[in-house]
C-alpha cells in the first residue's frame, strides 16, 4: 500500500550504480580476479588502502601503489591509475528527470563513497549535481559507508532523525548498515529501481 509522503522526509541517493554508470566494476573483477560481486564489494569496502583514499587521507599516487600491492594486481601502479580514471562514466538516462521530480516533493541529497580524481574528472560535471540540497562525498567529509559515523553525520547535516531519511543505495552492505542505524534504506539498481521504491513509499 502506498504511504502518504511527508514533506519533512528527505531522499538520499548513492551515485554509482544508482544515478550514474560505474563501468569500473568489470575492470575491477578482471584485475582482482574475483567473479562474485558481493565478494568484490566486501573486499573493496573493507580495504585499508581504499578507505584511506576515499576518506581523503591518501593521495592518488599513494593509493595506486598501496592497492596494487594489497590486492596483488599483475598491473603496475601507473597502469592502475590510468584504468581507474576511466571507471566512472556518465549519468544514467533519466537521472536528471527523476531528481527534478523528487525535488518537487522533498529535499534531496547524495551520500557517495568517492574520491577526488573521480569527482574532479567526471562526477562533478554531471548535469544533476547542482540539484542536491546536501551533496555528501566521502573524500570531503572524511567518512565512509557502511560505517555508522557517516549516517550519524548525515542526520546532523540534514537536521533529520533517521526515520525521516530515505536512503537508496545499490550495495547491500551499505543498506544493511543504514537500516541498523535506523534509516529507511532500500537496495536499488539504476533509475528503474529508484522509481519503484519512491512510488511505493509515496514520493512519486
């Protein structure tokens, strides 16, 4: 049954896999020699070198050297850097229209584990970025999903209690952590997944 939309609610979107095309997953599968998505993302989200880099505490050069050693890649750090910059493609078709529709009803934001090179080279140029009332990027705020601290920060910045926050992410680890913190979190894939959930809860 569709719930009545609360104007004090806020919708927080992940970026890659939800609103934007993260094409690097196929390359990462290949160079990491891991076939299972869940295994790959668990390794990525818990990697020390990734966490240091995407929380803004490490440089791109240092990250490339560390991750090639940590994950035992067969490519060099420089080769990894070159590939890494091409991992993020453009926004998904329909993302701008979706965000405009949602913003007519409630405030919107993003909460993304990302890094300075991906942001500067690609994501910051996406046509919908300026629509966000609360753009929260891990390398800028120094906090990462799925850590509970990032969700605590989200409630403070948005001035919402957890049950007022609708959180859409494509990674089940992040969704589970958000649910445990008290957010209304949903695992979604791409624009169709967002639309389905937002219709079910009465935002669209």
